[in-house]
C-alpha cells in the first residue's frame, strides 16, 4: 500500500476490483473522456487486468479512501531508460468532485518521482474536460494540442498534452 495525501492510499488492483472498474469505465461520466470507442466487455476487462499485472511498464492502483475504493490511477508506458511515464486517473462517477482525484494524482506523482525515479510524467486530456484545471493547479504544463486526434461519437476531438518534470515537481509546495 502507498500512503497518500489526506486519507487516500493506493494499492495494486486485485480481482475484487475488476467489475467495479469495468462499470465505471462504461459509465457515460467517465466513458466520454476516455480513448475507448466501445463498451468494455467482461472479456476485455479480464484481459486488461491480466496484462497490467504482468507488464513491467504498467503500474495500476486502486484509489482507496478510508475503507472504500473511489477510483483508479496508474502509470503506463513506463520508460525506465528515459525515466518517463504516462499517467491515468479516473474516479467513480458517484465520488467525483469530492477532491479524491487531486489527492490521488498528488500521491501518484509523488510515487512516480520519489519511488520510481522518473523525470517526466505526462498525460493527455480531451479538450473540455475540467480535469485539466486540476492538472495545472498541481504544476503540470500544457505542452500542446493533438488536433483532431481522436474520433468519438461522430466527430474528431482535440487532446491536450500535460506534463510535469521532476524539477517542477520538487518546486511544488503541496508535495511535502
């Protein structure tokens, strides 16, 4: 378990989490902001779980608050030579706007920089997603826009790239 900020902690995802995570990803509140273009089946979810548990370039965590799982976050495409990774984060539709996402991302960044020795953590966000404000408040920099990069629901969507470097993370007052 990774002790986080506030009452948040991260733990590796286990079999008990699979169904909840699938239900959340298939919920419109999350689905509309994800790269997926179809609902996730039981087979798809199990295959994802099996892969993330054996892939050394992926570390996914359940976000726990007190005794309850409120979301999932992780680092993917971990490049140990160049010391960078992409972050992933979503909070249960019923638990959104409670501050859990911010605390989870703070914890994930701390783990990535302090424990995994990363130099850069990055992610992308569909334009219009209010999570971008949280990324900026945590010190992430908008690097640019992938114009019409994804096709979803009959139209092309721009995706903004955000990142934070180790030196920028170290300058953040919230990290202590």
